[in-house]
C-alpha cells in the first residue's frame, strides 16, 4: 500500500532530513537574498533527479511526473528568514548575526525537500504531476508569491490547487 511505503521512506530518511533542517536553520538568509538556500535546494533536487527551473531570482520550481494524468497540484514552501537575533542555545543555531529562522521556513523547506524525494521515488505508483514551489521573499513586500505568479509559476503546467503547511511549535511531531 502506498501509504505504508510513504511512512517507511519517511522513517528511513528522518535523520538525513533532520540534518538538512539543522543546516538550513544554521544558515538563514533574508527575503530575496536566499542565494545559498536556493543553491542548496537546486542541488538537492537535481541530485534526486528532479528537473528544476529558477524563477524570481532565488525561487526554485521542480516538476515530478507520476503516471500519466492531466491532474496537477503544487506543493509550496517558503525559504526566507527574519532579521532577528537568535538566542536559542542549540548546536544548529544561526551562524548569521541578526538573522534567524524564527517562523519555521527552515522546516517548511525541509519538509518539501523530503516530500519531493519520496514522491519522486514513488512516482510510478501515483497519477498526476506535482509542481514543487520553493518561494523566496515570503516575509517582505511585495511578496515572493506575487513575483513567481508574474513570472508564470501558475502556468505550464497550471496547478488545480496549491498546498502548503505551517509548523506550530506547541504541537507534537
């Protein structure tokens, strides 16, 4: 069953993606300056075998094609950090003075990278196309989503729906 395969792969990759989240958390970048984060995402998706395009300078778009179908959905994550000094005492604390992932975008990016890997590995077992949208500049106007839309992120292929998530630190994993 597909659900069980997803759970098994999630467990298998958990530590690897926790390390990715810690790396992203330790190397935050402000809105529209996500150059290293964008490169990290591009390199990761390329290594997995997912074709990518860059939009809005640091945005990354990937496409995963399952079995043939006209159905397209998008999965979206934001990548930018905030201009806040991190005071957490953790081994993966921000290494950039005055910048930190204070609202979970490191988690959002990591979750989408992990989902991309699993969906790509299981692409022969589901129908449709998944458009991955790693959005820059969520925290600063005019907003990275508007730039991506202006550059055509909602076209070729056009998603019927876009899904994202937001973490809540008081909820259990």
